C-alpha cells in the first residue's frame, strides 16, 4: 500500500540581502510566481507552495498543471524528498523513485558499465539487484561494445539511451516525473514508449507534471492545477484540462 498525505504543507525559500520593499524583491516575485513575505525573524522569503492539502492512494495517476513558476517543480521535489515542508506536514508511505533528471549521477569519465552501477545506486538499488539486471540494461541501451568505453566518448543520443535504460529498470511504488520520457530514433522511441507504459502500469501512484493535454487525458485519472503555489483546481482530467486549456474547437 502506498499513500501520500499533505496537510497545509508550505515551502518557503529565504532571500538574503533583500529588503522588504526592494526592486529585487519585486523581480523575484515576477520571476518565480511565488509570494513574497517575511518569516518570524523578519527575513524576506518566497513562498513557493502554500497550504497544500490533498491525499493520494493506490491507483492514482495524478497530473500537475500550471504555468512556469506555479510550483510544479517544487512540489515534485517535495514529493521526492529533496525538500521538506517549511510548515504543515507531508507524509509519504511507499518506495519512491524520481525520473526528474535521468542523467543525474552519470560520470563522463567512467565507462557505461560503471555508470550503470552508480546511477542504479542513486536510484536506491542494491549492488546485487543491479548485477542481476545488468545484461538486461546493456541490451536495452543498444550500446554494444561502447558499454566498456568512457561515457565522454558517447554521442548525446547514446548518453540518453544509457541513462534511460538504467532509470527505467526500477519498479517503485511511487513514481515522480517531470514530463513523459521519450528519447532516441524512431525504433528506440517505440521501445522507450513500451518501457514507460510498463513502468507506469507497475507503479502504485504516479505524479507527473506536464503541459500536454493529450498526455494528461490519456494517462491520468486526476489533475491538480497549481497557481502561485496554491491549488486552484483538483478534479478529474476532463474538468481541469477544459478549465485550463479551454474548450477544444474540434474533435478528431
């Protein structure tokens, strides 16, 4: 059983060397979409998320909508454990994996084989688990003998195939994503799409930020619309995407 329970969760970022009425403060407000205020010590803060209260359970496939700076990335990082609430509570039960940055931990000086172990460890896999899946990962990446070469010798496409092959071998209870992953040429894209669908199907709870109406309608059973760090709407995909994107003028 996996679950996520937020109650009045807030995330504040302190701004140093900024006075309460400075131009810098106003520029930050415009750039981040957050709200400017002051904490108990009088320090200027940006409130990136404010009083988020919601719960997710097994079977939920939740999309996050909102303009740049609305708080989607902050929420994804809060769910991933990168941030903790400044106030309120965020209780998460279940094994979590984040695919926000699939190249995190890839060392260009190390070989592809060595990087499989490093990236896998960052994903929370044990060495024996990585060893068991090593041949599968190498075969999926289609890197052949390059797997024993330093990653700095790879093309950008080869680098991404390696990162994707490792990152999607996991089967977490809670999966956090920033947009759908789709990489490589047409043949590899098909493999990647099948792998992504298998991963999403296997996970108990999915949370994905996206600007794609089609993806949200196809993948999610619930959408949360964030604006200025607050929940503006939380409902089924049809209701929220219609309010956010407007009514479609034509149907295929």
